[in-house]
């Protein structure tokens, strides 16, 4: 009899834990398609534009990294 009550109690606790885990809000991630239109440099067509593209791309990556760092800092505070 005690074993049956113990099993029923474990089942109830298990159900409560699984319900609690499934109800927790998952952090929202940004949509990657939304990020692509954020002003990335255009790919050059002419070979002589490659040096400028490299500079633009490096600046873009640094800006995006700093923005992402700021977002992470705000989210964790």
C-alpha cells in the first residue's frame, strides 16, 4: 500500500515538473533574415573595388559585434 502511494506521488511530482519546464518562456532569438538587411556592404563587381569592400566589411563586422555585445549586456542585467 505504501509503495502504491509512493508511486502515485512520484507520478504527480513528475507531471508537475514536466508542466513547469514546458511552460517556461524560451528566450527569443533574432530572426536571421531580419539581420541581413541591416546595411551590410555590397559585394563588389570590379576587382579594383575589393580593397574598399574589405575595409567596409571589417567596419561592418566591428559595428555588428559591438551592437550584439550591447544587446547581450542589456539582456543579462
